[in-house]
C-alpha cells in the first residue's frame, strides 16, 4: 500500500525532517517537506497532490493548527498532527478541527509509520463485513460504503474518514452499545490508552454535524462508563 503513498511533512525542524524523511523513504513513502505553514500552502493548492499530510503544531509564524484550519474546508486528505508532550488541549483542538490523528513529539519513527498506515487503512477501509450491506439507511441517513458518502435529504454530510467510520460503526450496531475500546480499535486501528480522547472527539464531531441537519434528533447517546449508542427508533 505504501509504495506510492505521497506524504507532505510540515515541520520547522529541518534536521528532524531530514531524519524522519530518510526513515519514511526507507519504508517506501515519497516525502515532500515544508518548513512553515506559509511554505506549505502553495503545495496544497492541488488537492490531489498528497495522500497524507503531517503538520507540526508548534511552528514560527502560522501554527500547524492555523494551517489545518485553512486547508480542511477544501481538502479531505488525512492529516496527522505532531504535538509536544502534554499539549492535550492542542491535540483535542486539532481533532475538533478535522485532524485524523495525532502523535506526541519526540516521536518514534516506527510509531509514526504505524499511525500513517492506520490512517491510510481507515481512509479506504469499509467498516462492514464482506457479506454485509453496501448501504445503510436509518433516521433519514443514507450511508454508502462504496462511495464513502453520507446523504441526508439528498444533501451530503461532509465527514472525515474517521468520522465516516464512527457513524458507520454506530449505525451498524444501532440500538446496541459500542464500547470506546471497540470504537477505537475499529476506527483508529489502535488500542485505547489512558487519557486518549481521540475517539470521543470524533464522536462529538459526528454529533455536531448531524445536529445541523437533524436539529430535533439526539441520535448518538453516551452511555456513561460503557460507550456510545446510536438509537434505533
């Protein structure tokens, strides 16, 4: 899968970029570098140029969060944020703004590769059994696995890959509780760890987007201590 994957790594630490780039290229990725948000923006004019973007949050000038805010409305390319240790607020804000995942710095190159592959898998992964349906329909929500598209009253609901998979998992299990552990493994392709709020933020964003088009329906319930459930009727 990763032989032709094109990455854009945006980080002001040029030495780190060189080291990470060498490792990523040894793993078969094609890596382009930018050392500031301002330098990255022209590279992101063509929305199909890269398969995955990696933004460092803390950079001189515009931050990685600023860059994400500018590009997310017009591109759906998966984004991984690199954050300093202890920057929990920045991590959550990044996820709320549409990042797909985050990784603390300094990061282990092997873990970064694992996160990249996990994000790429879920961007094309259809979270449904091979014998399962191609479409799901519930509460006026039409979910198409093949097109990875969600329609409500013929209007497309813009979701990131993680948000799409969250909604798909909850719709498939409608009426039943899906634990945070299971959602994390199925959607983020990793184990849930202590203080990891990534899946909570993705669920929250799905809720917010559904509420815009279905304002009178509270479809996703939080079951305290257990997980989440999409109501069946």
